[in-house]
C-alpha cells in the first residue's frame, strides 16, 4: 500500500503513518488544454511517520471560461506496493478575466464534542454505548465519523453518520464499541473518534473529535455467572 494523508490543497502536507514504500513517489496532475500544472517537489521519499510539505503550481495557457477539475496523484516507484497510484485530492480551477487561475477559498471546519467520560471499561464479547453531543463551530458542512483503535480486539462505529450540520448546530450521537470474545483481560485500548468533511477545500480534512481509553475487564467466572442468574430470578 502507498499511504498518504493530505491537508489543505493546493498547498498540502503529506504524512506516511504506516510502513512507507521503499523508493520515491512521483506526483502527477491531470493534463488539460487550458492549464499548465505540476507539483513541487516532483518526487519524494517518505520514511515511516515522516511529513513533508508541497504545493501545486497552476498557470493558465490563455483566456478560457471553463471550469477545470485537476486530479493530483502520487505514483509509487516501488515494486513491492500493492497500490501503485493514489489520488491525493481534487482541485476545481477556473480562470478569471485577467487570465489568472483561481481556486476555491479554504473552508474553515471545526467541531466540539461533549463526552460524559474519557475512561470506560468493557467485558470481552460485550458492547459499550457512549452517548455524546457534537457542535459545529464553523461553516455548514457534512461530516462522516470514524472510529480508530490502537488494538484490533475493539471495533466501533458512530450513529448517525454522515451528518449535515449548520453553523452552531448541536446533535446527539452514539459511539458503539464492541470487544472480541477473546480480548485480553486488562488490555488498555486508545480510541480516537474522527470526522472527515465532505468539502474538498476544507482547511482540515480530518478532525479528531475526541479520544477515549477503554480497559478490557476479565471474563466472569462460572460461579459469578450462576450468581447473577439467581439474582435475576
């Protein structure tokens, strides 16, 4: 795989969060009849957990009123990756009356979450539901929520997702965490709930909404299970 995270086109930040491909990656921009465009730097080698900045240079070939869509791609030069070409982002470009290309202004996106606690416990094979609220502090936007865990024994999802939020609008959401039945007792898992915006020109493509620490409890013994059953009856 050729992993890149992108922020703030047409100036952007590339980050390689996992095993970086050996060898350089070259950058390409869609060719059009009305625009000249390229990426600086032209190629780049990224080690694991290393970031690098770049930008897209766009120039007009002449007068045109067409709205062009440019795809900026990274092509790995390594033979060991399973994905050779990755689309980093898309830019919509129009040419003004002065013959200079323009791109949409960056859209400010910010969210604020209220969570009842940042520490939870979960039993192996069980679910935990966490209710929280999210407030949109910036422009009207549609967000999709994602749940990232540093251990595979716990997975999660957020409902509802995606959501369309007006400025200063607050909604109630629910995080649902599920633990595998063979999860190790005492294991501590870091959970990050993130949100991605639907707009291509958002100033931050992925926001960290909030983080949790989840501890896996030990499984109840057979004697404890029988005791609980007697209490229910």
